[in-house]
C-alpha cells in the first residue's frame, strides 16, 4: 500500500508540475499579446502627435496630464510585459542546488551524464519534484502578477489617451 501511495504521489506531483509548466507558458503568451497591444498604443499615440495631428497641440493642464500620463502608463505596461517573458534562469542559485536536483535543465547542465542515472534511481523523486514545483510556482506567480499590472496600466493609459483625444476633439479645456 505504501508503494502504491508513493507512486500516486509522484503521479500527482508530475501532473501538478505539468500544470505549472502550462500556466507559465500561457502567461508568457498573455505578456506577448499585452506587449503587442501596448506598443501599438504607444506607436499610434506618437503618430497622432505629429504636426497637424490630434495630439499636436495640448491645451490646459488636464490634456497634458492625460496625454503624458497615458504615454507613461503604456510605456511602463510594456516594460512589465517584457519583464514577464525574460527567461528566469536563476543562474546564481543552480550550481549550488544541482547535487540535490535534476528536473530543471539549469541543474542538469552540471551533472555528469554517467552519474545522473544512478542519482535518479536511488533518490526519492518526490522531494526533488516538490522543490522544482515550488520554484516554478514562485516564478509563475510573479509573472502573472506582472501581466496583471501591465494590463491594468495599459487600460488606464489607453482610457487617459481616449479622454484626452475626446477633450481635444470637442475643445474641452477646463
């Protein structure tokens, strides 16, 4: 019974690990999508800021605050999106961790190929897999939070720019 429970625990841990890998891939895709929208918003705003364009002449403090605030929000949002897709290699940590870990490719690079099969065969895999799941979950969580911040900044920047453009279009200067 204990062997069966252990096997089920490893299978469950493997499924959880797979789900974390999937979530991490999905958040990277969301960040790429967000970056595309955010950079298009910045490019469009810059294009509309040219000579004889909508944002060329800003009148009053509200239009200036909305315009520059919108641009800054979109730029910061884009920076968050880029931060999400930057690979997290944990370079300072993996060399010290590798003797106890062999799931992450960063750890595997330090293993001697002749020693690895024996280590996998004699080690309890559940703690190794659990360690990797926790580390990946921490990375995935930070990525998801950053994408959320990026999207909210993009929305607020876009709304600010739309309000600014509406004020310009209808000559509203409080």
